[in-house]
C-alpha cells in the first residue's frame, strides 16, 4: 500500500465512523479549522470527515464560502468575510475580524474537492431530483474522500433505482483507491454503467493504471460499455438526420411552390428566411419590453404570423415590382433575385447591425428528453420536426382542397389553358409567390431557435434548398419530403465516416449523378405542360 494520502483517508473513515456513532452533528470550530488550516492532504481528508459528521446548513455555507474565497484565519480562529462583514462560521453571528487575519488559499485540487463536496451534500436532501443530480455528479467526478458519505447515503436511500446508481457512484470512487483489489472490483462493476461519463472515467483511469489485472478489467469494461452505447449513437445520428431533413424541408417548401409554379430561380429565398428570423427577433424584443415577464414564453407563437406576413409582403413586392416582367427569362430572374438578396442583406445590416442577434428559446423549448444514457432529444429540435410536419400538412391541404390550390395546380400544369378558363394567372402568380415567401419566413422563425440569426443566415441553406427541390421533382411536395429527409440522413450518416466536408462533396456528387439519370426528379410533374 502506498504512503501519504491513504493514511489520511483511513483516518477520515475512522473519525467519520466515530462521529456517526455519537451523533456529532453541527459545524464545530475544530471542523472549520481543519477545513481551512493545514496542508492540502489534511484539508482534503477533513472534507470527507466533516461531511459525514456534520452535514448541516452551516457546513454547506462554510464550504461555499471556501469556494468563494470568503474565508480568513487569525491564529486558531476562522471567519467568513463577505462585503467587509465578518461572521462566525459556527454560530452565524457577526464578529469583528482582526486586522492580522489572512485569506485562506485554495489550490486547484482543493477547489475541485470542495465543488464536489457541495454536490455530495445533496445526497442527503429530501428532494429526489437533487439526490439524482448529486449521484450523477459524483459518478462523473468521483472522489475517494467522499466514500464515507456515499456509504451513509447508500444506507439511507429509499429509492431502489437511485440506490443502484449510488452503488455505481461508490464503485467509481473506489476506482481511485490505493488498493489494487478495490480498483479491480470497481473496474468490473462499472461495466454495468453504460454511460459516456463512465466510459470517460475508465479511459482516464486506464491511462494512469499500472496494475496489469486492473488494466485488463478496465479494457473489458470499456468494450462492454461501448457495445451498450452503439444503439444510442445510431439513433442519435438518425435523429440528427431527421432534424436536418425537417429544417431543409421547411426551407425548400416555399421554393418548391415558386420554382415549380413560375420557374423562377429565386436566389433571394434565403433572405426571405432571414426576414422571418429577424421578425422573430423583433417580436421577442417587443414582448420583453412592453409585456409582463410571464408572457415572454409565448412570444414565439406570436412571432409565427408576423414572420409569415413580413416575408410574404416582401415576396409579393418582389413579384409585382420586378419578377413579373422577367417571366420566361431564367437568367435574368436569377440575376435580379441575386441583386435583391444583396439589397435585403444590406438593409438588415443597416437596421440591426452586421453582428448576429440573440433569439432565446422559450422555457418550454429548453432542455430535452433523455431516451438513452447517450441519447438526449432536444425539445427545440422536436418542436421544429413537429412544426415542419404541420406546415407540410397545411400546404398539402391548401394545394389539394382549396380554390386557391386548384388555381395554383391549374396554372402549374397548363398556364395557357388556365388563362382561357378565366383564371387570373398574374394574380395567382403573386399569391403563390407570396405564399412561398411566407413559408420561407416560417422557416426563418424556426431556424432562429436552433442557430444564429444574422444577415448571412439564408446563405447557408439556399443551395441545399435548391437541391431538395430538384431531386424531389419540381413542384412536388411529396418529392420535397423524400428529398429533404433523404439528404439530411445521408449527410449525417456520411459525416460519421468521412467528416463534414467530404460528406457534403459526396452528397453533391450523388445528386449530380441522380439528375443525369433522372432529370425530372423523384416525382415527375404531371400535366400537359410536362408532357410537351
């Protein structure tokens, strides 16, 4: 057995047991001194002893003061000093701090142990959620000094599932023991904890371990954990692909309408998304400045129609002011919309500045659902997936079941015949372009919840949106769904093997080959104009 800290740890365990037997609760002056005065090993050993014998509010307050560098010592006396006012750590009463009092100095090791001690004190909390947080923290950052406290918490824990996790936390603490037999037992037991935190802990221990038997046990446990985490990694990749696909679908839906109906290569589509994102930012500011704080979490609901309307108005102005004079001339429409995109970006820079602006998630979109140990589904991504599905269903209903949708389909399939039947095709063009632009605004509103909002927001998605439209089939909503989800899944699956850059290149090469073989996309447009 090694010398040094093990002796202190054994002494800490003995004193802790003695204190438990005699119920010596409450922070004492002697305990405050042992936590503040002495070398690092003495003070670290005192942490475990004091936590087991005196787990009260006074002890927690004193440890917190040590973390905050708010403790001074003068001779044998210890003081908490905050804002120039001295307090006795035992009684909590104000006291006069001597002029010769010196600051207690804490090195990095002590700071780490004190932070973990604060978390460990929650093991005895009546709140189950706090105890769970404490166990998770101690499993990820174990400390052999806290073994007596873990034993005490294990004996008192009424929840069966948390008790099992406490056992693993205790084994994680034993992994740092000076006894090779204890480390061997802990390495084997930790194989049952299939979490990334345990995997990291074992890898760190493996780099330091000298005993061949313990190294072999750690390696075997790491393999068991890795096998158990495979499903979480696979499902996480699939979820990320679906999430990216839903974002691409939102971006491409509006483009599918405008490009499919009028054949306009709208290079300003990304800037229409940007307008929707900035409209969301403005609504957030209005809620924060002029409405009660309790209403703030609902700003996003109010931002949806504002984002749609702002982008739709800009789109309608583009169509009536510029694009209606350029139909049938794709190169001119491409150049004109590219110029409009530059104007819109500069306008936003002039109004809001060139830097990104902050858009906060509402409280109900913060956090996530813990599905597996290494798989958490963020609420904001889940909401965006559901929102994309809702927008898709709304678009399908609008195109398939309403009078406007009938006119749009008629103009898309055969514009001359629709005009002969009395359809005002120019008005339908404006309505359709405004609708597609409004959906782009909704996409910008959604994107504001998962990324930065800035003048260049739309540039990151415009190429991918065009790829979705072309691969899915011009003007085909079903094709856009398949293409968006397919491209999202393919990108994320390839990223795991080749990296982000090569994955992007591979997807682009695939699309080029696909278009060469099937230029009409996944779903070909139906109608006489398509057959001509």
